[in-house]
């Protein structure tokens, strides 16, 4: 079973919206820069999570957010292995 501490992203059932773990500072900056794409989700928004409207999200920015969210959650040894790997490799790929 996955605990809340292990989650870094979610996807809505319809695939139109995602939730991504960020810091409170990132959350504020994202919402200020693109309120049509980013919002504060119910329940977890107070912890810094953002909701993402996937139709208007920039794919490169979303990838960066997901990698950073993963880095906040993953064990340090996995982050170190990712950092030591080839540029552009995805966490968990291999």
C-alpha cells in the first residue's frame, strides 16, 4: 500500500487534470504565473500541492514539476542514482 508520504502526483479519472506535489513557494508562483493551468486542490492544497489542467499545461514544465516532485519523495539513493545517470533519463526507467 502506498502512503501519503510516497505520493508525488495523481491523475484524475478522466485524465484531464493532475495533482503534483510542490513546495508552498512553487505553488504560489505557478498559480500567479498561469492561473488557467494551475490551482489549489481541495484537501492537499494546504501542503503545497497544485492541480494542473493538462490541456493548457506546457509539457516541458510539467515534466520538470514531476521530476522535482519525485525528487522530494524518492529515497536519497535513487535521487543520487538519477543525478549520476545520463542527462534526460527518467526516474524509474531502466
